[in-house]
C-alpha cells in the first residue's frame, strides 16, 4: 500500500493525495476529503473495531469493513474506484496527518512558485 502526495500537471495544476497498492488500484483524494478523513478519526477507529460495522461516508469517500476469506479488510471507495487494506494500515494512515499536511503545504507553495 502507499500514500503518495504530488502535483498533477495540467492546465490547472493541483496537489493530489493518492492511496493505492502495487496492483495498480489507486484512488485520489481531494485535500478537503483528506482533511475530513482525518477529522473523522474517531469514527474510523470505531468502524474498524466494531463487530457490526456500518459503512462510513466522508464526502464522496465510502469506508466499509468487509470480510475477504474470513479476514477483516477496509474498503475505501471513491467514484468508481476502490482500494482494500488491513485495518491496521488505515489506522497507521491516520498517524501520518502531520506528515501529509507538511508535504501538501510544501507542494502547494512549490506549485505556485513554478508558475
């Protein structure tokens, strides 16, 4: 699994936060969705620890706890794409809040300096 922060080049460059895996599955979160994801930390922690979880919707991002071969996995869905990960991985991602924010701010400043 990976969490990637970068600048998407194009007519309107923007900083992207991508979550993906080595099999090519990837979802790109807008910064506002990432911030809402982090703000819902307690709800996400409750979801992955629940014995009867309900899907959690954060803006357009849907977070579900699903069983694959009798093992709990977290499914992140955004638009028509999804990524699966272990509950421990999703909890670890929440610990990266400060790192992601630092990189996002750095990339945002860099993007404007290159115009």
